[in-house]
């Protein structure tokens, strides 16, 4: 008789496995990662992205340093807060998927949209984004993938976001 859910989901601690002596092993579950785009200028709909490559689904990063520092020859330090809010995200999806089609539409329409990646309490992304350039298009023996680069104009990262 089949049980509902997978054996991993049926552990006593859904997000971790107790190992004894006060130790526990955290469980990462890729199915719980939420990657969304909200179309700001059209209908305001939020779309959950799917059909990624085998491997990393998405990667967000801050483009420039938040703080820059230097010292002179006599070791006198100076620093500046840049207030730079640029970031990027790379999403690699299966060619021909609904997500690839959506990203292609956003690129061809020069549409501004929001992008958010969330897992547990960790959230990154921004509310004003555009596709930076069209992906390279390779075809071969394996399922083709497309790596899309998105420019985030107001990048935010919160590793301890309270919902």
C-alpha cells in the first residue's frame, strides 16, 4: 500500500533529522524553492518558474560591493558606502518550456518585472528587473537548455526574512 508523500517528507522533523547528542542534520528540499516573476506592466500576474536544467535552477548575486575600502602607504584607511543596488540572476531552463517562452516574451517586449527567489527564510531578488540579453542557443544530443541573465535594478538579499 503506497503512503502519501515521500519517505523524506515523513521524518519526524520535516526540515531536519535528529542525530542524537543535540545534533541534527538539516534537509534541503529543492521542491520548496520558490522562484517567481511578477509581470508589473501587463496584468500583474505572478508566475512560478519551472522546467530548469539538471543542476542549479537559479543563482542571484549582488553586482558590486556594498562597501569599498582602501589604505594609503602609511596604512591610513578610508572607506565608502556605495549605495549600489544592482544585482543579477542567472536562470537555466529547458528549451521549449513554458518558463523559456515567458522569458523570451519578457526579453522581446523589453518588459520590466519583479523576480524573487525564496527558500525557507532566505529571499533574494528585486522589484525592477529586465532581461539583460538573449541566451546562447545550442542544440545537440542532450535536452537543450537556455541560460537567461536578468539585470536586477533594486537587488535585495535577506538571509533571515520573517514572512
